[in-house]
């Protein structure tokens, strides 16, 4: 199931849908826009044997949903199709990256980038 990404009150909100809420043990994640370092739309990697599942579900090449530890740190995945994912790289958050499947990854990434560019200098500090 694909999730949705919204931007409200200076926060980037990742909303999980359907059974993914149960599998990931979360219904949404909220991140201040000021903590978003970058947004990528490249195909997400299925690095199952290089990650340790902490909470959630993992079935190779079918689903990754929940919290995982990798050499990059703590990551959150909600992914069925790695070609449909947006990856948000974060600073100052418990998750280093959120890999999230959406219906239109280019539109989602453009919306996030637009909101990041609209931040004032005071908000960035």
C-alpha cells in the first residue's frame, strides 16, 4: 500500500495506510522541515542482509515496513516497490533516512523541495 506525504505547520508528515500501519507499528511520522537535509527519488535499495530489523516487517523483495539499523544508522522504511519511493535524508532526528512509497514520487519530492526553499533564514537556524 502506498502512503501519503503532507506538509503542515512546518512539519513533513509521512502517513502510512492500510495494513502497513500494523506492520510498521506506526501510523505516521512527523519531521520538522528544518531537519530535512535532502530528498531523493532514486530507486531505493533492498539491503536486507545489511540491515537489522528492530520493529516492523521484512520480507525480501515484497515489503520493508518499520525501523531498521544499517551502517548509516537508524532508518525507517515503508516500501513495497523500490521504484516508487521518496527518500528523505534527515539531520537532528532519530532516523537518518525515511524511505517511503508514494503514488507519485516526483510530485512528492517536488512539493517537499518547494517547501524547503520557502523556509526563511530564521527557520533554518
